C-alpha cells in the first residue's frame, strides 16, 4: 500500500510540474499578445495623429491658396523677394505664380 501511495505521489508531482511548465508557456504567449496589441494601439494613435496633422496642413494650404487668389500681387508684396529669382518674373507675373514657385523651388533654400 505504501508503494502504491509513493508511486501515486510521484505521478502527481510529475503532472504538477508539467502543469507549471504549461502555465509559464501560456503566460509568455499572453504577454506577447498583450505587447502586440499595445504596439497596434500605439500605431493607431500615431496614425490618427498624423491624419489630423495632415488635415490641418491641407486646410492651411487651402486657406493660403484662397488668400492668394483673393489678394492681387502688388510690387510692395513681392518686390523684395523677386530678386531671389533673378529676371524670371516680369511685371505681369501673377501673385499665385510667384508664390507657387516659392513653395516648389529650392531657390529660397539655396540662396546666400
């Protein structure tokens, strides 16, 4: 009877050890899943923030374009800056064309 109890005890110890190992493995998997969800959540937050920033910038560009369309170019407005572009502009150049060139050209960044 003692031997049977001893064998049963060893069998139960072995099952307990197996269960503990399985628990450690499952906890590790759960932690990985939680970390992955955190990263996905952070990415979603960053993407949402970038989307809002893009919308704000697009609105600003639209507002600036409308402002350019509304306000005619006068010599006081563009004259100081026109020198940066040499003789590319004549008196008939529109304000929108000038501003468009300013934003698309690297002339401002390459100027002394």
